[in-house]
């Protein structure tokens, strides 16, 4: 257990940041899942509408350090590629 007041404050701030990071991660997974679900239903137009919100969630997660820069780029690339492949069919 923390003894000094600064260590106690660090624990409190860390807990608050943890909540924000979990929320950011949840938004990220929810938006990507909804986009992929639309693609699995062959609804390409709906997936295209969801793409900007997915990009936004990915960018915010990257900005806040929830995911790394290359991971964000990889996720965005794969979502765009999935939509491109679905259009081709």
C-alpha cells in the first residue's frame, strides 16, 4: 500500500486514467465490430458510413496511448481493405 501522499495521489490518478482508457478501448472495439458485422451482412453502404466513426475511434485511442501508432495504421488499413474487397464482390 502507498505510504506517501504523492504515491496515494498517483494511485488515484492512475485509476481515473484506467477508466478513460477502458472506455476508449470499448468504443474502439464496438465501432470496429459494428463495421465488420455490416460487412458480414453484405451491407457495404452501411459499412462505408461506419468507416469514419471507426477511424475516429482508432485515432483517439492512438492519441491517448491506448494503442500504438502502427497498430492504429494496421487497423485502419485492414478495415479499408475489407470494404474494398466487399465492394469488388
